[in-house]
C-alpha cells in the first residue's frame, strides 16, 4: 500500500521533468495593459443620434408640435371671456374645498 503510494508520487514528480516555460505572443503585456487601461478610462457623453434620418424625424416632430401650439394659442377665444371663465373655475374650486372662509388669525 505504502509502496503504491510512493510509486504514484514518484510518477507525478517525474512527469514534471518535461514541463517547459510557456511562451507569450509578441507584445502580449503591452496589448493587455492597453485593454485594461481602456476599461478604466471614463466614457464621455455619447449622443445616441448618429443616424441623420433619426435626427430629421425628431426635428420634424418638434416642428409639428410647435406649429400646433402656435395655432392653438392664436385660435383662443377673446381674453375677457377667458379671464371670466378662469375666475369662475377658481371660485368653484375655492367653494369645493372651503377656501372662501376667512380665519381669525
């Protein structure tokens, strides 16, 4: 039993006699350091708008929204009736929540 164990240990040690040093490819350390440094650098702000078609679509969307808003402002009813309507709405809100009563503070 002891002899079998001794033979196994000896064969394992003898197998290490043929081991050679591993060779790295040329400039391996330089490439590895460059790759590690690349991951350490802070990334700057990158615009997701790299496609001209996407930029054009977004600009057209904002143009349409602006035109709709401008036409909505121009089509408003007269200022007097709008002010009266706002006053009535505020008065209804105040009545609903009991904000009309004055306090004695």
